[in-house]
């Protein structure tokens, strides 16, 4: 017989550890929580950039880059390609690592690539709309997350560069991430 | 009253999901498992490289770079600095992102920096021994993990470069990582 109930977590310091962890008071299960990886890309077709309007929360209705949580069994590059496929039905070709952003407040590391789209694209199930935009038409005030702004801005600095050092969080942005 | 027992996980597809997850049969707790981030560094003092002999499994007694699991509340750079402090009592200055390696078989992404040591170092609790070595004295046959070999080899390619594109897994190494 299995009696089901919702988990009943409390902060406890497991033996041998040096930090409190979420421990289920029924099972003694220790829920180690680690930062999660978001993989995504600034995808170019010619000189235009691929943007997706979010069909889901958070920030439904705002524009973002194809990106999402990396899953087990993938490489970071696999994850960025899968997300472009899921959100924009786009088969992208990864060019270079653009940026590694840390958002400790929400336990995320965002790994963003510069990539190219040779073929077509469409509207995936997590998007309300997908489009290619010229730089001058980027809807800056309707972008979903600060990291989308950063990735686009950093991308612009690499436009004519084949080799570049990838970017980290811009200076003086701790108030947004910590 | 709390009756404790070990968790009792089974693979189940939660409602609305598209993958089987580990679900506790007692609590209905869903243990989403995501790739974990290892942050570390090739640390230089002058032309010498800082290596740590592992005091813990896996690969106890083998040499590695200061590196370890990123924790919640940190940036990737924070994590690399903390690990150098913990394993080699070294206060490092991060220079550039050296590499992002994916090891899907064990659900890891390893983010490695190039860094410098200005001050002293010592033997942290997870190390049996810590030393600075010349390139010619690297104990190649006694390195703990393939990614340590990769990071050192990739580092060598950047020795005289201020700006470089970071490295990913070397070609034809899927047999080691997938």
C-alpha cells in the first residue's frame, strides 16, 4: 500500500554537509538544489535576428530569444539547438559562444551562443509569434528579461568579429541579479 | 508525528510533462534532475600551473585543477574562486573564460576559466597535496579526468593570447562523454 501526500520539506543540515538543505520530513530525501542552465542563441538570418513572443508565463506576451532549460543527456549546444527547434521550429547552426550570464537570485546560468539560420522558421508551441527583425526594429521596451537585452547588446559588439571573448554580466548590474 | 523512511522513487510522467521524471511514491515529490555546473580554473603563477592532488573519491590520489560544483546564490565566477580557495587556499584573479565542456553521461557542464594567483597557496581539506608545476612537469598520466587534460591542452593554445574564443569538447571525444 502506498499512502501519498505532498512533500514536507524543512531546512536541515545533513550529516557531513556545511549548508542547510531541503530535507523531506517524511522520507529523509535531501533535495539538493543546484543552479540550472538556460541555453539559448542570438540567431541570425542574413542581418536579421530571430525573436519569439512568449506564449507562457513568466513574461507572456514579451519578446525573447530562443532559450530554455538544458535537460539531462544533452550538451549545452544540443540544448540551444533543441530550444530553437521547439520555440521557433528553427534548425540553427551554432557559430560561437556569445556569453555566460549568472543570475544567482533565481539560480540560473544562461549560456548564449551566436548562431545562424539557413532554412525556414515557424511558431512553436511556447511562442505566440516568431519573427525576423532588423536591428532598428528590436522592441527594446518589450523584451522579456534583462539577459535578452544584454545578449542582443553584446551580440552587436561582435557583429564583425570572428574571434571574440564571450561576455559575462555587464558591470553594475548586481541589483538585477543578486 | 513524523514517520521517516527512505524515498521511494519511480519513473513517472507528471501531468503536462513530456518526459518521465523521478517521482516519490510516498510524497508525489517530483525530483527534476538537471545538469549540474562544475566551475574551475587553470590558475597561473608566473608560468607555472596550480595542480591539486585529490584527497577524496572519485579519482583520489590523481591530479586535478581547482574546480567543483557551483552552489545556489553564486555566479559562475564566484564558484570558481570559492573552489580555488577551498581546494588550494588560493585567492585567484579570473582572467578569461577558457572553455565550456559538456559531459552528458554524468549530467555535467564544466565551465573553466584562465586565472592568476598573485599571493600564496596551501593544501585545502579536499586535497592531499597542492603544487605549482612547469608545463614540462605536468603529470599527464596521473590527471584525474579527461576534462582536466582538455583544459590544460586548451590553455596552452591561449598562452600568448589576450582575446580568444573559448573551447568546447574536442572533436571525436563523444565516446568519453555520451
